[in-house]
C-alpha cells in the first residue's frame, strides 16, 4: 500500500527511466496478452523475488516471445510500474466504496480492512512491490493515489457522526499515514495474521480520532 503525499527530488538518471507502456492494448487478444505478462511478472516476483525477475523469464512464463513483451513494456521497470498500477486498482476501488458506509466509523474501518487485505492477499508480491515503488520514480502516480485515499478519508470525516476535529484535512493525512505505515511495516516483517494486524490498525485509528476529540 505504499504511497506518498510528498514529492522527492530524483536524480537525472532515475528520472530518465522510461516507465510508460509503449502502447495500450485496444483489442481483447492484446489485452489478454498484457494481462498474462503482468500475472507472469507477479508470480515470478512471488516465487523467485527480484533475482529471478527478468523480461526473458516473464515472457517465458507468460507464453509469449520477449519481443511481444517489449511491444508493450520497454524495460523491466516499466513492467513493474504497470504491475504496481494493476495491484492498486482493487485497493482504490475498495477504499472508495467504503465512503458509502452509513457512519464515519464504519467507513474508516472498511478502509482499514481494504488496506490489510491488499497487503495480505499476496504478501510476498506486496513486499517486493513496496520496495520497488520506493525505488522507482513514481511520484506522480503516488501523489494521484494518495490524493484519492486522502479524499475518501476526508469524506468519511465529514459524516454527521464523525468526531469533532479542529483540522479534518490534517487528521485525514494522519489517518492515511498511520494505516499505510502500519500495514507496510507489517508486510516488511513478514506478518501473515491479517486479523491481528487489522485489529491493531483499527485501534490506532479509532483511538487517534476519538480520543483526540475527548481531549478537546
């Protein structure tokens, strides 16, 4: 779930890495090929980690030629960036769906659940992608994802039953940082107990928001 709300200065070399796909699939067969490549990349990262993660290995596992892979992805980093984007889609959908919860607390807890499930669904893959996301120059993408998550938290804090806070904008940023920090740290430690992690994050979020209100 690694995302960041700040822009980090990148070296010219890192900025020069082409991370955009060469072309977007417009036909069903092409889309299926791209999906096969992305899933092959995910499975190699899960089973072999970065040492076994080469474009040749991905192409072989996907059942396509390496030339076909390069039609869509100019290099391994571009493939990784696309995989990070793919894995973020379900997380963002679940977080934004949580905004429809009837209460602030229910919405926030649904977002916590979505973040934990994202990390624990494919923990080995999530750990590698978290590392790669910090390495690659993905500031624009990270800011876009972070803004959507922050907006969802802010909407929940605007519901009638939400705690009375002096600064909801800052509180939303704090909740975002708290959740992704705890979840990512658990992933780095190799935790696999989703229920225990979710319980800890829930306590942290509820304690921060409602105890802050009680101390006013």
